[in-house]
C-alpha cells in the first residue's frame, strides 16, 4: 500500500502546508527526525530543502 502512494507529491504538498503554517505563525524553522537507516526519507527531505545539522546517538544498557 505505501509503495502505491509514493511519488504522487502528497508528501511535498504536506511539507508545503507545514512550511506555510510555520511562517504564518511566525516560527523560524521546521525540525524533523529521520532514522539513520531510512535513506529514502533522508533523500526526500533533502530534495525538499532540509539539511542535516545534528546527529543524535544512544546506547541501550
């Protein structure tokens, strides 16, 4: 199902709405989290103007 929904510009439209709403509210930026293994998501967000600025790491004990 998810594969059938890809490449229809739905995600890009959602990001455009989020950006417009963020600007309307006077906020300065949009932050999001992406799993390191999810290269498709990383590429999608980079294509839509996002850049990485922080890497969070954890250790399970």
